[in-house]
C-alpha cells in the first residue's frame, strides 16, 4: 500500500510530520510505501536531521503550500503545485492508495472530492471524528466537510458512520442518534425532521432517536449525525472545554496543596493519554473514492504515525467497498431531499 503524506500541512510541519512518518515506517511492513509530498529540499533537510537513510521515502516535489487561513477553492485554483493539490492528483492517478494531511481542512476536502471523486451512490463526503469517552468511542459525522446539508446527506452520513463504527471500532450494531435541540420528535428544523424520517425508514440502521449535546458523553449512542457547521462547533468546543477543566482544577489544587497538585498532574496525564485524540490519528473523509485522512492542525509526530496506521487499517477492512454495497441496498436513494 502506498500512503501519501502532506509534509507541509499543519502547525508543526514539516518537522513533526516527517518525524511521524519515520515512526510509522518503523512499525509498517515492507509492502507499505510512504510518499512525502512537499518542498523536496526542505524534506531532505529534515530527513537528514532525523537520521533517515536515502531512499527510505519517495518524495513528490510540491513547491507551494496552502495556508490555514486561505480560501480553499481559490487557493487550489491558484496553487496547482501545492502539496495538497499534488497529493490529491497523485491519488486520482493511482500513484498512491491513501492520502493524509494536517493542513487546510477545506482545501483537503475540496481537492479529494474534485480529484478522487465520490464513491458510487455518495452525494457529499463527510468527516468522521472519533470522540473517546468513558463509555467507549463515539463517531461524529460530519465535523466540517459540508455545512449546507440536505436530509439525504445526513442519512448517508449515518450509513457510512455505522459501517465505520462497526468495522473500525468493532461495535456491533452501532446505535445512531441525530443531533437536535431536544429528544422529542416535534423538535428541530425541517432538515432534522426529514432526516429522521429517512433514518426511521431504514431497518438496517439502529436509530435511537434525537440526541442533545450532553448525550454524546453519557453513553447513549455510538454514532452521532449532524451537519458540518454544528459538528465543527462541537469538536472545537469540546477540545477547549477539556483543556479549561484540567487547567482550572490543576491551578486550584496547586494553590491549596502542592502534593495534591503533583498527584493530580500524574493522574491527569494518564487520563489525557487514554482519551487523547492523538491516539486516533486523524479523521476519515468518508465517501470519497479512496482513503483520505484529515489530521488536526496541531498534530505531532505521534498523531501522524497513528493516522498512517489508520489509513492501512481502513483499507484492510475494505470500508469503502462495504459502504458502496450498503448504499446500494437502501430504499433511500440519492435523489432524496
């Protein structure tokens, strides 16, 4: 399997990205090939600094970088030789089997959708993120790929995320909930109400009803479906809230009892490691014709290593093939509103 890595994308690129690729290389088999995409001179400089041997990676030269603050579509149009554009181009021409980037999320989604195309039957891809909780992993889709959803999009996110949770996370018959402002069927806008009809009409989806935000971490579901705007807000707010809570408790303990603060720091480190998103590597872009993993902008070497391993696992589990088969069996078709 050939996995392409955007070496220039992310807050800590290219150093941490390349270091992560090296860590992954140590645990992958000889049949896997890692391809670094970015400025060749810069990549080689970091490889030399990290003690990598010549020829350990294939390099696709990409002199341009799409910044985090750039308009995705406009940047792709102007920077045809950016690492993201060349990465997606390589996938579309079957030069690589999987791609991953910690760069501009919108540009990654647009490039993959434009170049790799969608799976048969899929209208819009969605980013699926795994939230580690005390009750087990919860998959949320979408968290930013599509902010102008139709009911059919949300329904397909439920199908694809169920396949993902079942095959990647080993959850039998995953429970699917629809994010709403209340549990009652009468609540919600037309998008949510129509989506609920689609979900209830499919006996192969273990639909449990509407969810409120607090339900995500209370073990009520395995899959959460929502449109990308809301999903992204949930994702970013959760990250910030976790940091704030641990910081506040640590500061209070430090002011009261230094020994207690020392013990809390140790416990907090263990808890964070257990529920750290870095352990999951990245978020899969479900629905594109290939394997595409989008990593957090703050990804470190460990994140990238785990994202690379996730690419291989995703391909080995044949998730895409299962999604296509599953969508072909549904009575809710792509012309649904």
